[in-house]
C-alpha cells in the first residue's frame, strides 16, 4: 500500500508543480510601433529563453514568482523588466533603436579607421574564444518556413494552377510551400564532435515525414576561419575575424554602446573585392574581451553563391557562465528566383538550457544524429505546450489546411485515384519515359523501358533491341529495403542471336542478396567504360566501332553489406560460358571511307577469334575499411557517413579449374586506397585513387579474365575517380600486374572568380593527372585541365607513354 500512496503523492506533487507554471506572452515592437521579428527573450542569468516569431510575438513559460526578463534584438537597446508572475500575463515591450556613439578613439598615424585595432584584437582572441567552451549540451528548437512569393501562370506552356493549388497556394500562386518544426537535444565536444537527438518533429501537410531541420546544419561559428557551406558556396566563406581577414575585408567603426555594463563596438564589414567569398553587414565586438556578442551579415550572388540570391545570417549570443558566451539564436533568411518563380523563407534555431559541464562517454559521438519512429507522432496539444516560438495566423492556417490534405492523401481511395489517373498506358509513354504502373497502397511498382533507349547498333549485332522491365515491392518500410526483379530480352537482327536474362535483389538479414542468370551480349572490358548509346552513335555516324563484345551464358550470386561500422564486404560467385562473336554488320550512315576494326581488339585488322569457347567458375571477395564509425540513425535504419580518412580496399578473385567444367585457373589480388573531396580551404578540393594488383598464380585464363581499366577513346566520357581521358579501352588490359594512380583537384572557382564577366558563369577549374604502369605499357600518364559548369564539364587532355606517342584531345561530360 505504501508504494501506491507514494506514487500518488509524487503525481500530485508533479501536478502542483505544473500548476505553478504560467505563461508570459506579448509583442515586441520598436519605438515607431513596428514589430521586431525574432527578438530574443530570456531569463536573466540563465540560458532559459525563446525567440519572438516573424510578427514580434513571443511566449515564455515560467514558474510562479519573481523573474527578471531580458529582451534583446540586434540594433536595439535591450530592455530588462522585473515581473512577479502569479498568473498568465501579457507584456508588450518596446525596444528603442540603439544609438552607437562615436567615442574618442585613437587614429593611427596612417589615418586608419579605429575599427582595425578592434578587429586585430578580435583576431588575436579568435582561438581562445573558439575553445572557450569545449563541451556543452543544449535544447534546440528549429523552425523552417519557405514561401512562394511569386510564380508565373504558365510554365513551359502548361497551366500550373492545379499544381500550385495542390501545394496549398492561393489563387495568385502565393503562400507557404514548406513549414516544419523540430526539437532536439544537442551535445558538442571540441573540436567537431556532435551528437543530436531529435525529440519531436512536425511537417505541415505530411503526417509521416520527418523534418529536415538539424542544428548541426545551422551551425555558424565565426571563430572558425572558414564557414564551409558546400551546398550554398563552392568556396568556403571567410570569417570577418579569420586569421587572414584583413586581406579580404574592409572595416568601418560605427560606434559604441553599453550593454550589460560592457562596452560593445558596432563595426561594418565589407569585402575588399566584391566577388570574394566574404560577408557584408555588421558585427558587434565587446571591449576588453574582444568577443562577438552579435552578428548581422549577408552574402549575395556577387560572392558566386548558388541556389539563392541573398542569404542573411543573424546570430545573437548570451553568457552561459562567467566570461563565456554561446549562441542564443541563429537565423538564416534567404530569397531565390528562377524562371519567373520567386521564393523566400527562413530557418531559425533557438538554443536554451545550456549545460557546459556535461559528462560524455568515449562512444557518445559515434552517432551524429538519432531520429526514432515516434518523433513525428506528437499531437497538437504537445506542440501547443512545447513550442517556444508562437505560430503566426498564416502558419496556423497552413497547418490546419494541410492537415486535412494530408489525411486525404494517405487514404486508400485517394491513393487508388492517383494510381488510376497516372497508370495509363499511352503510345507516347513507349517513346518517352516508358510505362510506369504503381500501386501506392501496396507499395508496388512496375516499369517497362521506353523503346528508343532500348534500341542500339553495333557491328556485331547490327541493329539490336535490348528491352527490359522491372518489378519492385517495398517489403521493409522501416529500413527502406525492397524486393526487386528485372528481366532483359536482347535480339540482334544481323547475327540473329536471342538472349534473355533476369536478376533478383532482396534483403537477407542485414545484407543484400543478388541472383542473376541467363545469357547476354557483354563488353569484354568488365568496367563497361562506354555506353551502348555512345557506341551506337560512333558506329552509325563516325564509322568507329570501339565496343568489343562477346556472348555470355551465366549464373551468379552475390551477398554484400556492412559487417560492422567502417568495415564493408561482399562475396560473389559466377559460372559462365564465354563465346567470342564476329562482326556481322558493315553499315554506317556516314564516313564510308573509314574501315571498321574487327571484334578482336588485339588484332584490329582481321576478324579472327580472340579466344575459344570456354567456361569459367570463379569466386570474388571484396572488403573495404574507411576508418570511420560515424553514422546517423533514422526510422529507416543507420546511414554511415563518409570518413575524413582514406578508404582502403582489398580484392581477391579465384578461378577454379574443372569445377562445373571450368577451363580457367588463376588467382588475382589487388589493393586500393582512395579519398574524395579533401578540403583545401579557399583553394578547392582534392580527390585521389591509387591501386595495385597482380595475378599471383595463373595456369590458364582468357582475355575476359584480364584486369581492365576505365579507359576512354571518344569525346564524351563519364568522370570517375579512377577514369582515364585518353586510354585505349582494351589494348593495355593486363594478365600480369599493374599500378595505377589518379589525382584530381577542383579549384572551385578560385581562378575564374577573379575574371570579370566570366565569374558570372560560376565555373569550376579542374586539373586531372592519371598514371598507369603495366609490363606492356611501362609508364603511361595523362594531364588534363578543364572547366565545369554545374554538371557539364569540358576537359583538354594530353597523354604520354614514356615520353613518346603523345596524344591530346578534348573531352566533355554532362549529367542531368
């Protein structure tokens, strides 16, 4: 009985404590009566606070009793009020514009603005403030909102009214297109260890979605030399107090004001060169400590940023312990426009309840992010009580309107109606896009390839069709894993060969199992460096048949997955019957004066068999380790993150003689090490790939068993970390040993951004160096230089083979 009475007493005590909490709400305005958006409100000498909304309205839940409340906004005098809270109260506050007085300051002999002396002191203290708080935890609330500000009535000749209405926009095609909120618990340990656990998530119009909001994505730390926002800017953005900031910025002293008994200097910052990756705006630096107390900065398209026209960063700090400050709010505002569409919005991050003396375990930061299934199940009452920033009327209406739409969209009748409208078989679909039949309710998807992409032409088969269809079913909604089947039928009209094969992919525990079988016409280079489409073009229009093919009847199986953490592995086995094919077509549209080569890459002038019919049975093992156990946990499972260290790989292939009639017998061992996008600061990013391999035993093997390379002989190429610009596809494949290396550096606009007019193209400069050594080739290397715009790249390459046989050519690539 006593435990029950104790439980009841504790519950009553909790209710009584809850009953002693009241709400302080109101509106924050300037002395002209205009609302001040996103002003900071917090309890003095604490880290418990909130932010006003876009209309200056705030809500703060407090325990009963006397409190001192601080109201603060960048550019305004802070207001401090004492309140004895005995009930829910409304308190409107007026913040007066801060007047920054020009103090009597010393001017250098060269007439230098006094702000430079302040900035130099701030730069000296940069590293100190960077490490001032080495560990902390905090509660973080994030709100994101994007609005369509303007949109054309028609786009690409089509009326878009129906599409905009389905998004919840008004008749003028304006309104909220994305609204989300989230709460997280953030843990940080210097220099870059982060763990974030999402507590709640809400997305307007989608009851199943999880917010994209992440505190780590909204991290701004001007005590770091660079802000590396790769999605927004190709180049890292330079802090106004970076070690080399004086080379990039000009400063102007605006004045000084008193805040919390301390003198704060307002300094205007502008780039020395308007197209450098620099901010504009104002920073506020405290005297003596030389810390940043606030920042109101922005960047525009002049700095060659991508996707947005203007991005503004507003950051306010508060003391978390004696002489140590951390952010109270961080806000990003942006506008963007493209093809008549104009979008604007913001993300605001509110920090509260800092703990600067937490205890962390050794493995606490292996997991960077955790989002569980129940995060988006919180009801409206929960958000009403927990939401620190009150919703505006527009946001309330958006939630209300889109919640009804979300319920409708999740119903079976609605999903069936969508399927009925979209699952129509039309003749045009066979030409563009193929046939797609979807059952959303059962999570099933059928796809039939379009005819044009299934047609191909080569000198072996002549005109051929390689038609495929697939079926996919989501069988594990928690981990986003599917059961899929794909079939392909192939027929060559010149050699009259019919081939058919099928593949199945399915989960097998934490691994993925693949099964394949049938017959096909395959490339002798197992890297498949040239697509069927490109080969068809060169055969018909240029009378050059680069692709060399053979027929393979096969059965194979593979199992792949993550063993643990940074360690991944796969095993694959294949039985195959290999049959060499001769040319059967001499047709092309143009260049009749040229002569096609044979289907024997080693004897291009005579169509003699490259190898006899043979059978093979082999097993391949592959394992990689990337020295990183960092991962994110979602309701769909873990997602491991790229490592800042190189990835090491080992591969072993063993072919067995007299197993299932196999004629081959060899063992090949290879190793590789690679890493992509190594940051070089303002100088761009570097990637590299090194690999070496050797056939450590070989009593019998054929050309298809050789080690092949990712060569290229045509104008179009597919960029890859291990690809060559000019290497012959087949001539230098080896059955002995090899050493290859690739180095690529992307200057990310470091050079072209300094050239007038050209800088507007936002070009990226590429340097590519490739090397290959085999007993047959000796020392082969390439040097390539080029430019990239979005996903379109043009390269000029020159190759050397031990100083002789130099060749050069232009190459281009594009992806959409």
